[in-house]
C-alpha cells in the first residue's frame, strides 16, 4: 500500500476547515436551505479537506465541491446545477486541477429523489476520481459510479468529519444523520412550542421517539444531555436563546449531536463542544489526533419562519 502523507492533520489544516464552515451562503431575505459535509479524503497522495455544499432557494438548486491545497491556502472548486434547464445536464463530467494534478468529477442526478432537504435522499451518485480511484463517493448508486468511471475504490475511504445543515420551518425542524456506520440514517426532529399561555417547551426525537423534553425553555435555553441511539450514547447540545429573546430578527437555534459518551473532566480540553463549535461560533474540527480516532458530529441551525 502506498505511503500516505498525513501532514494535513496539523493544527493549521484543521483550523482552515473550521474557518470554511462559516463561508457557505447565509440566509438572507429568501430562505436558503443548505447542507454542508466536510470530509478528509486522500487526493493525489495527501489528506485534504473536501467540502460538499448542497444549496437550494427559490431561484436555484446547486452543488458545490471544494478541495483544499496541501497547505490549506488555495481552494479548488467546481459547481453543478442540480436542476438545470436541460434534463441531459443532470448527468455530467468535469475535470479540474488540484495543485497541478488533474481530478475528475462524475455525477448522475437524473433520477435523484429529495425528501425536503437540498441533499438527495436516494437514486444518485457523485464521484470524485483521482489517479483512477474514487476518493469520495456520494449517493447510493455505487455500482453505476464504478462502472461509468472505470475506477477502483480508494485504498482508504474518505472520512466525514462534520455535517452542517440550515433548516427553515415554523415549529418542527428535521434532518438525518448516521451516528454509526453499521446502521441506517437516523431521523432527527426538533419540535418547539412558544405560543399560547403555556411556558415554552421543546422536544428532540430520534426515529420517532422523544429522547429530550425541555420544559420552562425560557430558563433552560442552553443545555446538554446524553441520550441512547441504537444502544450507543450521543451527546446533544442546544442553544435556542435567539428563538426566545431576539424579537423579529430572531437568529437560529443551534443543535449539536456528537456520538460517544461525555469525556471525563481530566480528558477535557476546553469547551464541551470542541470539535464542533468554537467560542466565536465557527464550526469545525480542531483535533490533531490520528485520523482513525476522529468522530463525526452533526451541527443543525434551525431558523424559525412566521
């Protein structure tokens, strides 16, 4: 097996990833739903940060893929129109250079199905190819991707570090995430009740089962709790201050889901949200641990609309 260069696990590369999470399109006057997934993938022999942004508003629906240079200074991007004017354009192929090396991107979105999210739920593939290996493969049509690209699987799979999603709704916010690679996607729903004579209340459910119920939300607008999902612990953090106290310019509610048990006090290094949420509000992964020990986390920004 080829020797991979793991210098990208340095602090500077991780910081670059955290900074990028704040660069995606932000909601303006028109609600813009986004799903951003941050990976580390081996491209041309180096571990690089790769971001995949699905974006949808009333005007367009697009996919943006960005690959960092080895030093994390330059970014190489490609954009795909998910719903172009011509049907045949939903299947395509593009080449672009990364640090002077050619990388290919193949996609087939002709039959892609969507379930309320800008990210397809099934019947599609997006394949990033480097040196005749698929270094990042999205979607469930994997056999079609390998056949079309005539490529083999990468020696080491890409690793999903962070999934960040912007969701717009009145009272119920839903998303999906896979906390364990051995299981199916889990459906996550956050319900909020802030009207009427009753005190504000919030419910967080996974796969139809309410795991967290917060009453008197005006006093408990920030908190955390560990729940069991498929017999595995998942830490849940929430901050809904802006829902309750920001008036007409209400910001989003923030929810972070991090698989694994809480760290012992002696093992903590800084905030309980290290690896997902920093003090300045950016989201990313700051660890310099070996790549095999990295854990995934989901970051959900829930925007209330009237």
